[in-house]
C-alpha cells in the first residue's frame, strides 16, 4: 500500500520492472504473478485483490483501504513493515460480520444481525474500515454496497 502523498517512484519502478501493471483505465490481459495496480478502487480489488504479491498505489479517496490492507496483512513499501491487523474486539466483530453477511444479508434475520454488528463496529472503527475488511474476506461488490447502505 503506498499513498501518493510521498514520492514512491523508486520502489514502484523497482517493483514494476518487467511486471504487468493495471489501472481502472487499462483492460489488457494480465498473466500470473506479481501485479502493480494503480488506483483500481473497490471494483478493481474485487477483481485483482487475490493476486499475490499485489502492489496497490492508492488515492486519498480509497477510504476503505485501511480495513482491506489490515485484513490481508499488507506491507507498506516505504517502511517494508506489515500493517497491524485488527485487534479484539474489532477482529471478532469483523468475523461475525463476515458470517452474518454470508448467511442471509438480504433476509430479515441477516439484516438484523448485520445492523447490530455494524452498530458495535461503528463505535470502534470507521464504517469504511469494515467495508475494506469484508472486501478482503471475499465479499462481492453488491455485498459491499449493501454494507455501506445499512
């Protein structure tokens, strides 16, 4: 994860040498292996987020990125340090949210459970953090949009 507020050209160029890259504006086919992704957003991470390694260059409006990066154990390319994962009770609530979301988000009981979990999470972390963590857990774009609306 590399926010664009600092100059990251050296580590990005070193990683990008001979490797495929993608952005929201490119549609070229990508082979296997490491991928450099420029500002691909939620939809792009739904598509490319399973790639390892993935170097993701973010824009400031990627407000869900902290939750995704913490959940996947992302490494900041400038510090070469992994980001800390969510701590208890946030980690437990995120597990509950993942389970409730995968087991009936759109029925009455599922929505009830998700709303209760989100109320508890909202006291501890930003809603976008939870959305990012659910992206890392493999939730669909439709599921993530539903989370933002509840």
